[in-house]
C-alpha cells in the first residue's frame, strides 16, 4: 500500500493545507487584478503569492534568503512544512525526492535578472539539486517536466516506485512562479480569462495563471502515514496524439487513462465518490475533460475544481488537487467550484455549485496539458476494496532496436548508418535537414519544430522505420519515456527575445508552444498516433539504468507492451546535441 504521510499547499490563499482548505470552504479566492507592468503590459487577473510574505516566512528557517530564488524558496517552505508532520527519514536511500515543474527559475532569463544567479539555475535538475541540498539530500532526486500533468505524474511515478519496492518513501514537491515569460505566452494564445476564471461555465473566457507550491509525502509504512487510511491506489498517463497545443476533441484518451487508473485500483466507475477535476476554464480543455469523464462512466460523480480560487499553478496544480481529493475523503466534504454557475460543456458531468458534507471513500484526480498529455490517479480509503495488484518485476524486456544521433552521425544498433559529412561547426538545423532528406522523410510540419523536437522526431522516425511495432500494438500499448538535460531552454531563450523589448513586443505563440520539454514527445506521438504512457525526466546525466527500470515497472504493471525510451538532449547554451533511443518490447 502507498499511504499519505503528510502534505502542504502554498498558494495565494494560504501557506499551509489547512488555511487553503478553510478559504476554499468559505469560497474565498486569491485571484486579483494585477497592474504590475513588469508582469504584463496590460492589467490582467492572476493569482500571486506576495514576495514579502515568502521572504518573511523563509527568514524564519534560514538566514540565507538572498541565496535562493523565489521558486526555490517556495519549494523549500512547502517541503519544510510537510516534513514537520512526517516521521520519514529524508536522508535515507529508501527515500526519493521527486520534483515537478514546467518552467522552474524561468524568470532568470529576464534582462534585469541576468547575472544574479549562475546560469545553471535555469536548469530544472540544478534547482532540484539545490533545494534538496537545503535539506541535506544529495542523491535519489528526480525531476519531471511534463506540462500541466507534471504534478500528477510525479505522484504517479512515486506510487509506482514505492509499489515496485524501489523506495519506501517519496517526497513529491511541485511549484511554478508567474513571470512575464509564462503569462505573455498564454496571452499570445488568447487563453487568459478576462476576469477570475470560470471552470466548465458557459461564460468562461480562459484560464487564470497563478503561482504556488505543494508537497505530498508518500510512504509504504503505515506507521508513518497520517492515519487517514487513504492510499494512492492507481495512476496512468497517455497522449492524445492530436495536437501539441490543443486537446483531443473526443476525450477518448483521457477516458482511457482514467479507466487504466481505475483498473489498477480494482474499482469500477460506479464506486467513485468524488472527482478533483483539472478544469482550466479554457474553451477546449473543459469540453474535452467533460467528454472524458462521461466516457469513463463518471457523469454522475461530483466534480470540484480549485482554479477559480488559486488559478492554474502549473507544476504544482496536480499535487494541490490531489491533496484536495485526499482532504475531501478524510473530511467527508465536497467543495464548490468557484466561478461556475451554468454548465457550458457538452459532456454530462456533475459540477458542484455549493460546499456540502458527504460520505466519500474514493476519488479521481484528472489532468491534461500541452503536448497532448493526460494523467489520472485514484485515491481511496484503505478499507475500501483492500486488494491491490502485486508487481513481479524482472528484466522482462527485449531491445528491438537502438538509434543514436551524435556529431552528425546516425547509428543503428551501434553501426553507422549515415554520416552527414558536414563540418564540425555546422549548425544542428542544417544537420537535421540533411538527416531528414537522407531518410526520405515527408512531414512538412518538421520544419516548424524547434531543435529539441526535430532531434526527437528524427530519432523516433528512424527507430520505428522497418519495424512492425505500430501495426502490432494498439496506440495505447506504446509508451514514450524520455530523459533530457536542458529541458526546452534553447527555445525558452528564443522566446524571451520576443518579449525583452517592450517597444518591439511580439510574443509568438508559435515559439511559446515549444517551451516545454514534453512537446518533443507530443510531436512523436502525433506523427505515429501513439497514445500510451508519456513522461519526461530532467536529469543532469543520462541515467539509462533508471529509464530501463521504469520501463520494467510499466511492463510489469501492464501499462505498456512496448516503449520508445532513452535520451534526447539539445543543450543550452552551447547547442550540443545527443540522442540515444531504444525500442523496447515486453517479453511474453
């Protein structure tokens, strides 16, 4: 069993879980109109956490306030609060730290912040390392960056690692801050609400960006749980294979994800009592989620959303909304969805307009994000349907094919298959074009991709060439599990250039959409109609052993039958590139 040991939420309405839940019960929102010109040229409704309050809180636990960024301080405060209420040993090799974020210290790209911290602080793995070192933790640290499912996926990953007995405990912490970078991108997409967001409402006009941090500590040891008797019993992820910035129009892929999580939990849709929904309040996301919930048989289950209270907190949102689900079960209560008045989606779902008490044994948490990614996880009381699936993990796979792309060479199964014969100083864009033409690939969208996505796309294209994988397996049986060092920083820097000069201000949605590491998985999935498990781990070094072990867990848990897995690096700021991809098949 995977128990909850403790948790914390930091948002615009509180610095701990209790205060956040109290304000949600009282229907108090932290969304306000901001006229800060540094954040946006025009006034905009957002959910912000006071820098002054953060620094005041941080000063109580450290006199090194200036040594940490706002993003790092938020995570340290959240983790510190959660650890106070947990008995786990964080320094034990049996405890893993898992961080989730979309952009981390992205504000360090701003002109006024350049030079304040080492450039490496932009790298997600580095900030995770610095935060962990604050607590004396120097190993067993993972970072997940998978758009808006990052937090949910981090919890699912922790549950799998504990269930597979790789660790006994996991500290899962997620955060994002709100900067001009992120806000301008969503404004360019015209996806920001005119007022406080209205999830699932017919008058919704978009999402409300917010900032926040959250931590949940999981353990396999019941004696170290929070005594609520609530467990994380199942989880799954998928890809729409539809569009990198727009969700599936049918909701089928999210529905399949929910069903997979329910199956792992040994629960039927009829046994679910509560849904902590994603509910971004964008036109298409809410519509898709409503269809998915109905397709999954959850149309009558009460749905609550938090984003009308605290906005969309990106890397923190999945953790925050999982904690809300746990609190709903523990306290036998269902929360009002702030901003919702009249149904504005076609899927038949039960959005809550009022706070009420209700007996709850089980809950589902859903999430979706750019790159077509989806996630769902299930919480339940330990005494409700106690049986759980056991994992029998071994070296249960065959390597069907291996591809590397490095220094202009393409190798297949360690044999050079193509040499570009370009000079050593040739830009990657030219090398990519040469590889594309050599393998006679025809996919016009290739030329619109950023460098990271081009690299992943080419490697996957060659990896799958002359194999029967796509015809042999169903789309949902194929996983794409990747790791990366610089996330999307190469493209991040290019997008920042579009907003640096207010006199020549032209935030480009076409560039912004590629400022996420998992867009490369989205491009691969769209091209080949792959709809299975998705994850991107951000690590300094290529940990092949971990990737292969994670695939073994997916295979043993019947989450996939074949996987595209490995490393896709386009480093920042030097532009070096390296890919090593494997096509891995589960043994029968």
